[in-house]
């Protein structure tokens, strides 16, 4: 049963049980999808929220496709990096031999084509599940499964933290957990709605959000910018925001291993984290600006530009930039699909970090660079200035000359760069444990 749009906020007599729904995380990781920024954020929040001693305890859960019900997840699953390996995660959650659910995010305006697209993918997943075996030497299948011990009549506040548009009937299933259930949704950005020209269309997200505004009135957002966008879009769609809380993300780069120095180029370099295939990352303009800087500074003084991201078939755009600016032939390096060990090495050794994005819901790399004490020279629009405030240098991402001037300053003036790094070192940077405490506090109020 859906909550009416004009329903008053729910007031629970006792503290509501907090459940973090990780169904989307399980689906995406089971399917072998890339571990993107949102997935990492959700797992870090889940890990720290369950270690914070909240009362009643925060529980992790997902919808088990074989059991047709929500089940609990042992937080120990996220104590190391085993969750990043699909076979280990599926074994831990008792999913060996269970087809990965597939709902499809394409062809929303072509019902027949969409039907066959989903049918073919489900058949492929079914065949893969038939051949699946538990990893050799792994812990017992299903070791991380836990019952959802909800007392009769217990109130539940269910938090949806990630890529919920991948999960069909999620809210309806969550509402069936208990007689009193409040759904709270964390929004990372509204790119498919408000900046659709910056990315490939995502009709699944648009369809999900339009449905969401009719079913919940309590939202969380990762930035004030995103919160303002959500409030504006919800009202425009006829919904109502009863409560909006901002949960700013962390600066911490949560990695305790050994940095992978194999990706560090010789000499000085500047790093940017983003994929060439995402138009909003504005990397084509950055490449042209780097070519301009090469003419101004000369090849001896121009640092190498390292672009770290999931580039795939877009790597040809590097060659196109070099064709326009031949002086960049040995001054642009691509690092494809970097893991944390590679990113740690790049952040630690870089001269500074550049982030020319035209749209972000937060801007994780800006904070991560600061965690290593490095200055970010970045776009000054959307949410990005919220990450570091005055402790970053900003430019207009549509103005090539402004970008060039902002980048040239720390390259030429090392005393200036050291001064900016000293400002960063004096700041109190947020850890993921801090963000999780904020999240739990917002959910338990």
C-alpha cells in the first residue's frame, strides 16, 4: 500500500529499527559489474553504520531472489575486500546456482524490443547459474546470511542508499516487512533528469524517480546542491518533501594496502580521475587546454597528464587530442579501470589533481586528493565547491582560458602550491565513519 502524498510524517512510539537495503549492491556485484563510486559509497556506509553501536542496531538486508523474501547480511562480509569478488559474494549470500535478477534499463519506449532484451538476458543468467560452483576453499555457502529478527509490530525505517532503479518492486517489498515502514531514499545525483545531455539516456532512472516521488516523502542527499535539485524536481512532479537531510560524503580514501607504483609515470604529473566516455567529465576540453599549456610552458616544464578511469573504447580520443596537439604525444597517459592500489599511488605522487567536470552530485576525487594532501584545481559549479570549500582552486568549466590560467598557476608557482597544501593539511577532513554516524543520526531522529 502506497503512502498518500499528504500523509503526516510517521511518529513511532519506540525507536524504529533501521534497515539498510543493499539489494542493488548485491545484484550489480553478482552480475560482475564494475565497482563504481556509488557502490563503494554504499558499502563504506554500511560497514561503518553497523559498527557504530546504534540502538537499536542497524541491520543490513537484501531481497533474496530464491527465498522471495528479505534476509539479513552479516556485516563481516564487508570487513575485507572479499565482497568485490562476485563468486565470493554470491557464495557468502547463498546465491550459488541462483540466476542473477535482470530487469533491464533499456528500450523503455519499445515494449516488444524490451521484452525480448530482458528474456534473452534472463536466459543467459539462468544458464550461467546452472554451471556455477562455489569457489574452491571458500567458507560455507550462505555464511553471511542472517535472519531479519523483527519483533511483532516493530516499526521499521528502511534506507535505500544506492542505485535503486535497478531493483523492481523494491518499495513494495520493503513495505511488506512490517506494519509500520518508512522508506528513506539517499539521492546521489539527478543527472538523468537535470543533465541528460551530459550522459547517455537512463530511462530506468527517470521511470524510478517518477514512481518514487509518489511513494515517499523523506529524502537524503549527498550535497546541498543535490538536495535543492531533488526538492525542485519532486515538487515539479507533484510530490511532496516532508523532510530533506544532507549527508555530505567523506574525504577519506579508504585503502590500507600497498600502492601500485606501476602506473606512476616518470617525472612530474597531474592526475584527473574520470572516464573519457562521460561527457560531463569535460576531458576533451582538458586535453585541448593541456595542449595550450604545452605551448606556453614548453615540453620541459609541462607535467604529464594522467587520466584514470574506465575508458574502454574511448581511448581513441587521446589520439584525436594528440593529432590536434602533437606536443602531447608523450604527455598524456591513460590508466584504464584503476583499482584502489593504483589510485592511491597516483594521488600520492601527483603534483596536484584536476577535476574539470560540468556536473557532479558530490565529487569524490576532490576529497580523495585532499586526503593525500593534494590540491584540486577544479570546476566551480554544481556540488563540487561543497567538497573542499576555499581549500581548492576553481574555474569555469566552459571557459578554456580560465581553466588554463588556473592550471598554470600551481605549475609555475611552487611556493603557491605548497601554501595551498599547507591549508589542506590544517583542515579536519571527514572519514567514512563520520559520514556513517551522520547517516544513522539522521535516520534515528
